[in-house]
């Protein structure tokens, strides 16, 4: 039973790490979009503004998905700890 539990914990750690990676990538995409949007504002370039706003929104969504992924793995790991 310990091997099964250890395997599950390793997989959950990996899943949580993947979620945290997505959070970081999402935060970077969000920041990149915000910068692009602001540069577009400063230059009066509506196309750049729109692309930046879209990237910012996509980054927020990716970060939120990463949060959910990591939190779900963390919750599953807590439940597994209670069972053992």
C-alpha cells in the first residue's frame, strides 16, 4: 500500500508543479499583454492596444487555470494524507 501511496503523492506533486508553472506563464503573458496595450495607448495604435488587451485577458485565464490545477492537486494530496 505504501508504494501505491508514494506513487500517488509523486504524481500529485508533479500535477501541482505543472499548475504552478501555468500560473507563472499566465502571469508573464498577462504582464506582456499589459505592456503591449500600454505601448499601443502611448502610440495611438489601436491594433496594438487590442492585441495587448487580448494577451492580457488570455494570461489572466491561463493563470486562473493554473491556480485551479495546482489547488486541485493540493486538495487531492491533502485528502490522500488524511487517508494514510
